C-alpha cells in the first residue's frame, strides 16, 4: 500500500464520520461518528509510524483507542 492510498482511505472514513456527526442528531449515532473519525486518525498514525520506523505513532494510537473506549462507556 502506498501513502496516497492510505491517505485517501483515511480521509474518506473521516469525512463519513464528520458528515454523520453533523447531519444526525441521535447521540448514539454521533458517538459512532466520532469513533469513525478517531479510527481514521489511528489508521494514519499507525501507517505513517511504520513508514518512518518509529513507535511514537503506534503508542499515540494506543492512547487514542483508550480515550475511544472511555467514550464508549459514557455512551
């Protein structure tokens, strides 16, 4: 996979999440949309971390998943 492909997929997932958050008023749908946006950012962090041979992006993605799990508990 190239960097352009990863960027395109992540941007499309983020746009779907942002549109779902803006359009829908149901709190459950809004939480799911925020979860989609966080997952797209995690996808970018992990991919570029592997491209750069660094663990910083993967560790930050782990913290982001922890925040997403806490958000799920609130929902």
